């Protein structure tokens, strides 16, 4: 059972930035596809961004230009940088290991207007 550990959520004012981190223990992290999802209150979960082991990253269309995803394989960590946050970005953000089909516990992001 892969246990992902997320951090970096919190309360931020509109227009601010946050960086989420997700550490995935285990071997061969560089070969694992990772992703971030989010779920806002009363809404379905949605894919925010994904990053394969190699190749191009993908950001959900509405978030392009504000969100980026990156990884540091030496630290077994994937990051999500979120800029120009607005109240509609308020959600619980989940890290996902697509290779091992594992989820993190989620980290709350709240954007105040």
C-alpha cells in the first residue's frame, strides 16, 4: 500500500499563491505517473494536472497559465504551483499515484475574496 503525504494547503487571499507538495515513498518514483485532483464542496472530483514519468505535463484547460506541475525525482516529490488563486479554487486537493493507483489524504485549500 503506497501512502502519499501531501502538504502546503491553507488559507490564502484571492490573487495569492500556494505550492502543494506530495511525497510518495517507495522505489522507482521516477517511473511513476503522478497527478493532482481536487474536489470542491458539492462538486465532483476533477483532474487538475498530471505529470508522466517522461514527456509533457498536462494542466486542465481552465487552469492553464495559473497552475503548473513539476516533480523532483531525487526527493520522491511532486509539486503543484498555484498562482492567481480565486475563491473558485477552494477545494480539497488530492495527490494521486496513477501507477500504483494510490491517493493521498488530501489537503484543504481555501481562497478568500
